[in-house]
């Protein structure tokens, strides 16, 4: 019985150590996407997408392992939460902004840190907060590529209609929203080809392949692609199982030769 108990304790400690290491991985998932209506003359559009940072620090090692210099960095909400030192958040934003032009949308946990102070921090560091606003991505093709930032859905702040109206002259549109539920409001007629989202943490702790939410991946939808990220950080418990932490490097090209 004693040997069995010792074995059980050691097993539990090993599992806890593995779950902790999974929560603090600096894994970059590389994804290549092509679309028939993406401007062929633009070449490659490179996006670094990171969501649900919460309490984590963005390390030099993570940014050093980017496969190429991104054209734009997108933060998919939950940059911070209650109890996170503001200087840690500032350092994260600063590092991202020094790497490339950075934009973000709010998540459901961001208001816990104080919206006014967060907005002031983002402005000081040069990051654009998209609250139902469209951000033009410079294009080498002469066509308009737009990033549509939709505000947090939990509080009813989302106004998809506003960003669709503002971007109606765009030739290619990417939507950034913390909550993947925004995809339920999209049809092929809305002209959105790619949605970047997080929020679910991929279930964070999955037992025997099952979790509260599906593991993060790209879903094929009638309108285009929905990327749901496992997220970079964690909330409540700094543990993961079956849904390791991740950020994303996306390369978008035209499928037309």
C-alpha cells in the first residue's frame, strides 16, 4: 500500500509538472492560407496572431523564433486581467510594437484591469485598439486589404454592422474578434474570408480528449476560415492538458497563379 501511495503521489506530481510546462510553452503554430480573392500582386501577407495572454510574459525567445518579420501583429483580446501588474502588460505591448505594427481587440477579461488605464497604455506604446473599427493593411497591389476589429461580445459591445459598413470598399477582409461566436453572424455575403479568435483556451484542460471547449484549430465555414486559438496564457489555474499554449504565424497568399 505504501509503495502504491508513493507511486500515485509521484505520478500526480509528474502530471502537474507536465501540465505546468504545457501552460508555459512558447510554441508558434505556422499556418499557410490561400484565397482566390486575395490580391495576387500583394505577394505574402504575414500575420503574427496571439490571443489570451492573461498573466504571461512575452519573451524575447518567442519573438526570436518567428519564421519571418510579420507585416502586422494581432492581439485577440484578454491581453491582461485582474491582478496583472500594469508594467508587465506594458512590457508585453512594448515588445510586440517593437516587432511590428500592432493592433488588438478587447476580450472579456481586459476590463478587469481598468479600461481607461489600458487604453492609455496602448496609446502610449503605439498599439491600435480596434473597437468596432477597420484598420487598413498597407498593400503592395493597390487593392484594399482591411482588418476588421469587432469589440467584446460578452458585454454586447460588438457592432459587426459598423465594421462591415466601414470596410465595404475593401477587396479583402480579415476579422479579429476575441469570441469565436462572431462566426455565427457571418455569411459568404459579408465578404469575410478569415476570422481570428481565441477565448476558449482550447478547453485548457482536456481529459481523454474531452474538454469544455474544442481544441483550437482552423474551421472551414461557408464564409471562409475560422481560426480559434488555444491561446498563449491561462486563466485561474496556470495548467494545461491536451491544449498546449500557442501563438500563430499566418502567411496569406492568393490561390491564383
